[in-house]
């Protein structure tokens, strides 16, 4: 065949690039023409489809949808052998697609308190383009519909250009029925793609468009991809058709077809002669052919080196024509070099992977450092702040109440765990605020401001409303209760949740001079009404303060005893506490200590993965026996 040009390849990538650049690009005029058709269908719907089907296909349609009667009639026009063959094709393809889908189900990844579950869900609907008109491709119906059915797509639509008599090829309709197509429409070309994209009076739009077609269908799919998903650029199989035509010429010497094939081969055909196998493989991977037939001595080894081909066929008994029908592979393949990024149509084209994430508090804590670094580097401060809000270990109630009332909150953390001295940054923030909130003793360290310094701060803020939270004051060295009466701007907040053990009752009280107290009594309501039961329980406990105080003294004694024991251990740092807990910085021993405590079923507040409290725990003081067990566990780590 002297009309096929030969290319001698020494550099696979370079020659492939030259070949691709010499291929005719899609013209702007073609794109504009297709866009015009699609715009008309979007605007006028069915009437535009009927107009363009008559103009382009020479067919005058009365209705677009294939009826049940037409499908029944189609069965009478095909042979039993054809029906049986379609059923076998469906079975073979379904088998391979089920195996692929089964590998994707049940994917769960758990690590460091985070569980990622990947669920495989079908897309809602799909439109299958089946080439038609003069040609008939019932096999393409199988290739498009079966993977969609296996994936679980609820609505599968097919469209195909009608024959000159206005009908669809009978075997194509039979294949559609056997493979579970839900709707079939007599429309092709750009007008058909536009109908699937936007919907018309007769054709509801779909979620995705798949299937091969000529250059105009390919352009239409590319244009549609801005509004609906598509599978790939899957054009006609030129090389395969050429090979069939060549065989036909050899066998039949059909002169009329010889000229067609000759012109096609002169324009598009070539033989590439490579000096080495590695050059040939490099050339193939750069060209990214639709089909690749390997007819070498060691074809399996060569196949492992192929990275870009729609379908790789190994050996003389795997011809591409057979793969189009009966090997369980799919013949809808990427053309125009798109095999570099994908392979054949499959069940993967009809599913979506939905990620479901669950995270424990420790999981979010583990991720916080990375989130902070990258969010701040990208200038997305609020992304990190959103995570930080979830990680707050205290005061969230007060902050949430302020935000609920439209108040801006400026948080000033302690620079170091034991920094409860005069804080210039805090005063700077306080002086530009209307309300100042101070927790002393604080949480989670249990540190208390020195009385003198706290009063000095209050004296510099006499034009501000100052709230002093004394939630843990019963365990502390002092209270401002005797000082607060001298100020018109200071309120002490107390709770019965700590020393009195009434967290469930949700009861607290404030202490202030009479002017502020009268204001609260007359016009300010608590955030939520107190139940009668809560008030009675609170009154009862307050009337037995001697008993509560006795318990508090025991807790303080145990707290100091634990502190004295732990402070002797050089490899940890223990902070002097004015609350009912002790704060411990464990350094590199954090995990060891937690493991030992877990072994003894001792629960502590593990803060070690939060940036501000790396390697730290907070331990609530228990009974003598409980504390003894705790101390033994800690000391077991070091002694």
C-alpha cells in the first residue's frame, strides 16, 4: 500500500508532538455553528430539535420519544441469535464492572481520632449518545448502559439519530430494552446533546452525558461540559474502521470503497518505524492511541510499559474488533490523545465518591497545628479561628452569650501558664472595651492573681464594668468579697457548680454593692429561668455551708499533698493551684503518663495536643484513696 506514508522515529516524544501539531484543529466556525444549534434548542426546545433533525438528517419527526409499541415491534425484526448475542455481551461486561465496583465499597480510614468513610453513590441520571442514522451500533448501547446499571443509576436515557424512515434501528432498540434503558429519544447530533444538557418539553435534562460520536457531537459535548458532566472526548474509531475497510478491499476488491479508503489513508494514515523498542514505547505513550495492538515476542512485558492507551490488546488472538463486542472490555474509548488522562468508559463514570468525616476532640486537636500553619499562611485567619472556637476548654458560654448579643470579644490569653502578674496586653485591651471579664482563680491552671495587683487593675478601669469570676474561690487563698462593695463598677460572679457540686442545678449568684444589685433585681433577667427545684437545692446547700466548707478543706489538703509529692519529680512541672484541680506539664512523658493512668482506669483532662497546653493534663482532686492510686500511677512512670 504505497499510499500510506512512513515515519522513521528516533525520538519518540519529539516525533509524536510533531504529529499531534500537524493534526487539524477544530475550527472556530465549527464551534460557532454548533453553539448556535445548541442555543436554539435551549431557547425553543422540541421545535428546534425537529427543525434541525429535518435540516441535518433529512427526517421529519412527529414525536421524539420511542414508544413501547416500537420496542415490541423491534423484537420482531431481529433474529434470536442477535438477541442472544446482545444478552451475552451484557453478561460479560456486567461481570467485569461488578468486580471493579466491589473493590471500591467499604473504604474506611481511621487515624489519630479521625475517621474518613468513602461511600460509593450513583449519579442520579445519565444520557447515552448512541451513533445512528446510516450506521447502527447496538453494541454501543451495551457499552454505555451496562456500567450505568451496575453503578445503580436510577434514570438511564439514550438518544440516537433516526434512520431515513424516522425510526431507530431495531437491534439498537432491542439492546436498549435488554440493558435497561429507561427512555429512548430519536434525536442525534448537537441538538441531541443540547436537549440532554438543558432539557426540553419532551426530554428532561440529565446529570451526565456519555458516549461516542462524530466531530460535531464531540464539539457539542465540550460546549455542554460547562453545564453538565461529560465522560470524555470519544470520537469515531478511525483507525479501526480503516483496518476493516482494508480487509474488505482485499477480500471483495470493492472498487467504489477502494477510493474512499485510499483518500482516508493518504490524509490520516501512516506507519511509524522506530529504531528501538524503547523508542516505540515512548512514541506510543506520547501519541496516546485509542487502541494499541501489541504483536511482539514479549507483549506482556511491553504492555507493562504502556502508560497512555485507551485499550491495550496483547497478541494475535486479541483483535480490536473482538474487544468491541465480546471480551468484557468497553469499546467507548478516549480519542484525540485523551488516553493520557483516562481509559475506557466504566462503572467509575457513573458513580461519585462521597466523603464522610467524623472527628473526636483529640482528632481535631491533633490536626489543629497543621490547620493553623496553613490557614495563616494563606491569609484565611477565620478558618483557623473557627477551629479554635471548637477547641476552647473554658469560657465558651460567656463568649457565646456575648456574640449572641452582637458584642465583639477580645480574648487575651496568659503568655505563660503561671503568668498571673500585671498584664500590659490585658490592660490595653480592657481600656478599649466596655465590659471586662477576669477569671481568678483561672481555668485550666487554677492560678490566682495577687490580690494587690488585681485591685490595681480594677482601679485603672473604673469607667468599665468589671466582672470577676470566682468560680473556684472556695479553694483559693482570698476573695474580693470585702472589696467589691467599695466599687460601682465591679461584680463578683459565683457558682454552686464547683465546691457545692451542683453543676446540674445550673445555679449561681453575683455579689456587688447595692446600687448594681438593685439594677439587676429590677431590670436584668438571668439567661434562663431557674426551676423551683434548683432554687430549693441551692438554698439547702447554702444553709449547710459548714459541711461544704469541711469538704473543701479536705480537698485543699489533698491538693497540697499531691502537689508536694509531684513537685519532687524532676521530669514534670506542677503548678501551684488555687482551685479543686492541679495542672501538670508532662513534657515528653505525656503519652506514658496517660497510658499508665488509663491502665488504672483513672480519667483526667488531657490537654496535651492543644497548642497552648502542649503535653499538659489537668487532674481533679478526689478522695484520699483515689488520689493515692493516682500518685502511684504517676510515680510508676518515673520510679
